[in-house]
C-alpha cells in the first residue's frame, strides 16, 4: 500500500507576482437563487415544527448517470452555502430556526459509516450533538437535517437543485428550483474547460459551453492522448514533477472533457513541484490549488475570491510550496506516511478535494471587445476557525460576518500531498485589473480514500 503525500509551493528562477483579488462581482447564479428560495425553506421548516436544523453533504448527478456524494466540490460546499443563505434570511431579532453547522464532519468522526441513505442510517444521525452557529455554546440534537441533490442536465447547461429534510419520524421533499449553469458552477461540479487560443470568440458562458461540447465530442489522436504537459490549447502549460522528474499527463477516465487530466500515483517520499508557462501573448492570473488549498497564502474558498499568481507571457515558473503571507516564506512539498495520510485525510481536502489539483486561469477582458458575464450576488464563506466554534453571540453577529465576505451589495490508500519544510522566497505584487475566469483544469494525482 502506498502512503499519502502532501503538496507545497515555491518559485525557481524569476519571481512571479501575486495579483490582488479582483474586485468585480462574479458570484455564480446558484447563490442568487438560493437566497431567493430561503423564505420558502424557512416556511417549510417552521410548518413542520423544526427549531434546530443541520445540513449534510449533497448528492450530485449528471443526466442519467448514478448519483454520488464524492468527487465534486459542489457536494461539500452546498451545505455551507445553504446554511449561510438561510442565516442571512432569518429574522435577526427572533430567528425562526437555529442552525447547527458542521454536521457532516461531526458525523464522519463520531459515527462509523455515517450516511443518510437508509432509515437506520438516518436514525443514528438523530442522536448527534452539535454546536449552534450563534448563542450559548451548548451542544444540542437537531430536530431535522436538511439534505439536497444537484442534478445537471446532460449538456450541463442547467442544474436542478432539490432540497429535502428528514427528522425522527419522516423524510420529505421541501422545494426544487432550476438554475442556468455558469462557469463557476461548472468548476464546482468538476468540469474542466478552456476558452483556448482557437476559441477566442468571446468569454461568455455560452462560449464556455460550446468549448465543453467540443471537448466531449472530440476524438483525440493516439499521439495527443498523453503528454508531459497539458494541451497546447490550454493558455497555461501545467507540468507536474515527482522528485524533479516530469510526469506524463493523460485524460482522466473518471471525468469528461479534455481539461480533466490524470497523473500516475506518486510514491511515498517523493517531492511534488509544478511548472506553469503562459503560452499567450498577454499576462494571465492563475489560482493553483492542491487538495483544495491555494498554493498562494494557503487560502481556501471560491477561486475568484482568492489571491492569484501573475504569469507573464512566454515565461515558465516553477512552483514548489505553499507561499505564506508576507511574501518571504513557503513550505516545501513533502510526503506523509500511510497512517499520517489517513489521519489527515479530511485536512487534505476530504472526499471533494483530496488527490486533486485545480488550475484556474483568469484573463483581463475589455468589455468593449467581448461580453463579460456579471452576476449580482454571492454568499460569503466563513473561515474554518469561524465554522468550528461559537464565535457569534447573536444571529446578527453571524449575518454581519457572512455579509462582510459576500458580494450582496450591490446585488484504496494512495498518495496525497501536504506541508513540508519552511523555506525563504520573496514575491512581488502586481495589479492586473478586472479579471474573468476563462479556463479551468482539474488533475487527479491520487485516488486516495481512507
């Protein structure tokens, strides 16, 4: 059996700059519609007499394919989105409900084989004690769990979100709504895409879906199936090295599209590094995540909200660790033992991010030349420390914390990667202006499960 590895980041050669997060509003449409649906959800819960509610991991399904709890980020970020949307719509003076966050993590830790697929599974969950999101820090049992499913159409252009609940006695459907898919939802459901050099007909969501359709219907030649680097079509060449040896990258058989890749499993004790090359004639901004954690400042959350690497045209950069704030230090990539890997599985991204490398590419786009999509509202994501404890005395305190991070106004055991030795390295900062997400690549380097 192989051990799990952890990945970190540094720069060789010319230093590249950290771009500040774009200030324009780029929330996905799902956040907007979730907020619109919350009054109906609150009414449905109060009619059933629920006082304390928790949320659990969502199911995801594409077309007629089997549904799954694993492998796509939306399964795990929907509970937090739902909790935060619900919190924003509750009455701050006399809240109709109390939210008990962190149910999935608590259930995984305290209940062997935790699930809600069967009646027996659901009954076991009803005894779980959880801390409230605000107020007195006293654990309590939920009256009900909110659950859901995100189903994408075959062509991925629309998703249907179904929300339900189960309590001690019954399980029921609560509401359902449809959302037109956009680039951020595509990334969350694990679909890579690229508005490549041959497709620069615009940066609209429709252009992205045309690119996805071309990828899924294309018939790559045998010569093009495997390469040490990503396709020339993608604006950034991503190379992955194990102990400085370049690795062959192939199409991920468990995903669809040319921008979903797979690497050989690294061995225990190997170091992982990355090469990034901007193949265009203009500066690009990039977010590189390993196990869901950004290699720049170890930030987590939506890619559009994270600090970004700046890639100058034609230059290759080597990334070797997680750079720390202050732009002076980084942590090398090092590997873990099997026992350490299993123990740290949840800290390394869990079932949604463990074993995955995400590369998001952003471009500056002139609105006079190309249509730039704008979305009007987003729901803020809280930090891990805020989610773990009762940091909020009142619901109003929680609402303010979410709002500060929101764009609401205006509207088998295998290797993983983690933190290693501390090193010194300096970075410079640079502003690129308004940025638009145009390309996403997802690379599976490990199929780890505890």
